C-alpha cells in the first residue's frame, strides 16, 4: 500500500490545473498534452541537443478556451511565471528597451498538421525595443526585418489581414528601390525595411481597424489566443477530416526564445530528413537558405542550397547538424525530420518528429533499420501497413525523372494510375467508352447520376470534395482511380474545359477530348499521356524475376516473410477460375476460401440454364443437367489442379435464377412488338416469357436464392456436387492431391442445411464411397449467426459471408446504397468508414463473435473462415484475428495485403496485451 494513500498529498502530486510545462519537464510520450512539436522539443532538450529555451501551454488549456471562449483561470499567471524563468535563463527581458527578449509562439497538435495552424515569430519587437535590438546585434537592418516580419505575421494570423496585402506592399517597396519584383527580400536595406514596417502597420490599421499591440505582453497573449483559435480554422478542419484526426484534441502552444537566421551570410535556416522520405534511401536530405527566417526556406522565394552545399558553406555547423541527426535517428529508431536555424555560426534545433514517408520508403526504411539491428522483426512489421503494400501493388506511371511535372495536385482519393480522354459528363463518358476510348471523367463534383460515367471511365477527377466526397467513396468502392478536390482547377462542365488557376501551370486549359493522366496514389494531374507500368512488387510476386536488386521489393519480401511467421490467421483467396487460382497461389494464398459457381452458368451456357428452368418433363431436366454436369466437372478439375494439395471451397449456386434469364421488360416488349407487327413468335419464346414472369421477384436479393434455390430446383445442387466429386476422382486418377470442401450459401435455419447436406453426402457416396469432402455453411444471415449452435450440428465448417451479412444486418443493399446515400452518411458521421469496406464491429462484428462462440460450443474444433470482401481489409483482419477466426479469404490481388496484416494483427495483439508502447512507434 502506498504510504501517502488517503493523505491530501496523494492528490497533489500534479496540480490539477497545470497548464504550462518547461521543455525540461516534458518528453516525447506527452504529445497528448504538449502536442507533437512541444513533446519533441522537450525530448530534444532532454537529449542535450541545442534547443532554445521555452515552454509549452497544454492542449487542455486549448480545449478549455475553445469550449468556453475564455483562457482557463490561472493560465496568465502560469505563463508569467514560466516567462520569468525564460528571461532569467536568457539574461534579457521581454520588452526591455536595451536588450529585448524575442519569442516565437507556435502551434502543435498531437498529430502533425503541417502548415495548417499558425505560428507568430519575433514577438517582443515594437517601437520601444527595435533600437535596442539593432544595437544588441549591431545590425539595424536585421532589427527592422524582425519588426516588419512581426507586423506581417501578427497582422495575418491574429488580426486576419490577408497575406496578399503584405505581398503587394513588399513588391512595391522593392520596385521603389529600383529592384525587380521578385528580387530577394535581403536586397532591402534598413531604411527600406523601416518604411515597409510602417506601411505594414498602416495596412493592418486600414484593413482590420486594429493595431499590432505595442506592448510585448499583449502581443504574446494575442498570439496564444490566435494559435488556439487556429485549431478551429477552416484549413485545419478540412485537413483533419481528410486525415481522420479527431476534432476535439485541440492544439498546444509552444513559446520559445527566438534565434535568428536573418543576421547575414553566416546565419540561415533549414529543414532536413535523416533519410530520403520519398525512396527511403539512406543519407540525409534537406534544404538550407542563408540569411533567412522561418518559412522562407520552403516558400520558394529564393533558391535554396542542399544540405551538402550548406556543409561546404559552414562545415562546423554542418558537422554538428549531422551529429544531431544521427542522435535523433538512433533515439527515435526511425526516420526523423528536423527544422534548424544557424545564428552567426551557432546551430539551433527548432523541431523534430518521426517523419512522414511514402509507402515505398516505409518498407525500405523498416527493412534497413531491421538489417542494421536498430529495430527487431516485430517492430519492423509494425512500421508498415497493408494499405502501404496495396499502394505498391497498383500499376504506376513510368518514372520520368522529373521530366514531366504535374499541372495540378489534388487529394489522392483512390489509388492507381489512369490515362484517358477528358470528358465532362457521365453521358459523354459512357458514349466514348462504348466507342472503345479510355476516358477520364472530369466533374466539379459527382452525384449519383454520374454513376454510369464513373463505371465507364478509367479514372475520375473532381475539383471539389475530400476523401469522403461522393466521387471518392464510389471510386474506391469500385476500385476506380480517383483524384478529387483539385482546387486549382476551374472546371466548366458546360464548356467542357478545366483551367489551371494557380501555380506554375496557371492558364493551362484541358479541353474535352484531350488526353490526360491522373495519379490516384499522390493526387497528381498531368495534361499528357504518361506510360503506365506494372508495379515492381507485382512483377516480383508473379515470379518474373525482373526485380532482383530493387530494395523496395526486397523489403516487401522480408517483411512478408516475418508476417507469415507471426500470423495466426491463414489467408486464402476468392477465385473462380484456374488462372485466378494460380495467381492467388503465386501471391501466397493457402487455398481457395470461396469459389463461386455462378459465372459457370453464364455466357454460352445460358441457353442450357434456360432449358433447365423451362423443363417440363423429368427427361428434359435430366438432359439439361447432364450437359451442365460435364461443363462444371471441367471447371472444377481446373480449379483443383491449380490449387493441388491446398483446400478449395466450392460454394453451390447462390444468385436468384432471374439473373440467368432474359430481362422481363425486354422480352415482353420483344414479343409484344412481334405480335403487333404480325411476326411469328415461337412457342418456346412465349414459354420463356411465362417462366420469366413466374420467376420474377420484387426483391431478388431477399428472394429465391442460395440454399432455397437448391431445395426448390430438383437436381441442381446434386448436379454440382456430382461434378465436383467426379472432378476429384479424375484428379486423383491423374496423381493429384485434390482437397475440396462444399459450402451451402444463404442458410438461415439448421434444417435447410440438414437437407442440403444430406443430399450432398448421398451424391458423394454414390460417386465414390471413399470420398471425404466436408460440407459446411456460409454464415451470411443474422438468423444463421444467432442459431449457430444448432447450425453447427450439421456444418463441418463455417465461413462468414460478410457482404451479405452486412447487407442483411443493416438492411441496406450495397449496390444501391453506396452511390446514393453513403457520402451523406459519411459527411454526417453516421459512419466513419463504409461498413462494406471495413467490418462494423458493433453490429455485424457482434454477430460474428456470437456465431464463433455458439458454433464452437457445438463443435470445439469447428474451422471458421471469412470469405466476404472484408477478408482483404486491414482493420477487419485485425478484428477477425481477435474474434478467433481461422482464416480470411480475399481477392487474389489482396492476398499479400492480408498476409501482412494477419502477421501485424498477431504482433499488435501481443504487444497490446503486454502493454508496451515504444517511443517513436507511431508511424501515422
Ligand atoms: P509549422 O508547424 O507550420 O511548421 P512552426 O511552428 O514549425 O510551424 O514554425 C515555422 C518556422 O518558424 C519554423 O520552421 C522555424 O523556422 C521558425 N521558428 C519557429 N520558432 C522559432 C524560433 N524560436 N527561432 C527562430 N525561428 C523559429
Ligand atoms: Mg515546423
Ligand atoms: Mg452471399
């Protein structure tokens, strides 16, 4: 028992209303409270890196402010106290006329939101201190540069004056000096900068009716409030929605001593990465700009130096920088990005974080860090995701080495590389695609009426909307490449033009019919055709052997190997043809979890199915069935051969019969027209119409399908089972090792299964009494999940059909709902992800858990799989792992993704159970 228990001090260890932490009091794990920036500045301070002193106001204070509109009581006093500490450490005071302390006020949320919120630099410069500042550094130009920057940033951030107002005045100041408009800011001398500061102050006054305060204390509190408020700014909100960051986290505010990169040629500012964030290649990358401050380096106002060039300019500072970068990488055990400033030769570290990276870089870095012993296998596996692997498997544009630049960039909404002629309406897309053209549908935004065009197009491009817009949701749902929200494109659907309004390519017009290319993996839009190549990772899986030596491919192979060794979930494929089965096997599937038989009834076999349905005598029916039997036997033999030695789960016929019959309306019209024009109509045609009428259903999805069909159409399921049994016997005769299972679809009640299984077993015995083929059930109706205990009495295995289970649990048809109201539902936050894409853990997931438990109550060794599309979805795979499922089955292309996630699920579950969470393991 704790000694202090029960005493007041037990509750006083941390004052309940502590809102401010010195850098020395924080650490990297405190990003909830201090934001990523504040927490990592504290961590760098603890590591002994040169960080200017400072403190961080917590996200809690921000949440309080956003909720109540007031700063929490006591915050001012706490800030004053920590400020006094800063002043003492720096040996100068805020507002001191002779030697003023200057501060930066920076935003920083738990998850990095680069450039989304506000930062104000040079707090503390004012009329009373500018001369002291100039004297202290012996540089009048510098002091006025700080002052004009403060007015500019404070005016924009705190008082809402638009950036263009200042830009215009800055250009005028240059022109007045006889300089060209895009001359560097450094060309302005002290006098010009003084005049510019005054001009900026007038602009602020005119536009906002307010002044940048002359009191440094007021400047400070104004900036703190502005940072808090920037959390709710439009830009930040849009970004959070796109990235799935919760709206209620709030931002921290970091206040730190200014260091100055704008003190001449021996000063400057830069950014860097400890490895290449694009390719993952080892070696530092970065940019440096001398005599500059803050964002100058990324704003493109002047040409930057590479870090190597910086090394030539200032070898000492560069050496020290490299040392700190190495320290950071070693400490975080990951790629870090940094921001730094050099003040008269002295290096200062201003920011670090575990850096964002491309999918390729994620794999390469994880494998490299594993190889050099920095991280272990489990950690390496946690550094990559199935989504990243999926990205590496899409066809991509052939690298142009930067020769071809995108004309615009939007949101990468659905991956892939698409090339086609620009069309501006759904109808146009359909028409041109029907004529054999590849098209890209370009719309301001899409709505359900655009669906046919989206289906016809190879890619979709929109000017508005984010990752949850109609275009994005629907395109992802059907695996169509999509770039959305390209705000620099002005799209005129009437005229059939898309005009670039901003950036280097401003003025370029895409006309109807022009060939364009869009990259759904990075959001790029090109006004030309870019050659598309198959991904090296896919080439590797296919065994083409063309990519030995590609470090990303090698990394994928290593990490998949680790995943396979950790996974408890098996991975099978949904495959209906020998070609798909063979590919799935090459991609690492351990069998087929779902072989659908319906495509075996389409195409040229349709007339046979019609004959079966129309059969009046037993003889007619038998003839039709025998014909189908032969064809099915061949189908199954091919599948069993492709998966020899591995399980093949064959689902008996599932869809409603009308899918194999002509359309009711078309056939009615055909016969009515023939009758009206006195053309002859055969008796068979009329019978067909009668049959189509008879089989017609208002709601086929809930109608005569699955096991119902098997029980109602005599001989149908028996024929399928016989075909499979004979295929097995034939394969065995050829020396193969066929391993087939039979799966009965759409069972709701145990007795349905009992009947269907008895028939299957009878046929199997008839073909060969020695055959051991297990007969199992698809669990895809809520009633089946709930009565799983009884159903398991007749089932030798379960397989969750999560597509139908989701449809029937939610009572919504996927085909109809996704385009119609899902975008609105996502917008309203009714769901955060489509339940057809990611399993809904509370509803559908609860049924899955119940069925697993109840099924195994009857049969403790019951094998349970998942064969819906959720089987290839990362989040769902983690759910199935935890639910105790034995394997997932997904499309051949998703098999590697599922293997990776099955391994990750095992590792993450183990880690969670052990409660470990290492620094820097957050790779989001
Ligand atoms: P963002 O989150 O948008 O990157 P930051 O808070 O990092 O914004 O601030 C932008 C830039 O301002 C930094 O990259 C750095 O160059 C500069 N900066 C911030 N604090 C200081 C400081 N104390 N001294 C000098 N420059 C600073
Ligand atoms: Mg920054
Ligand atoms: Mg189904």
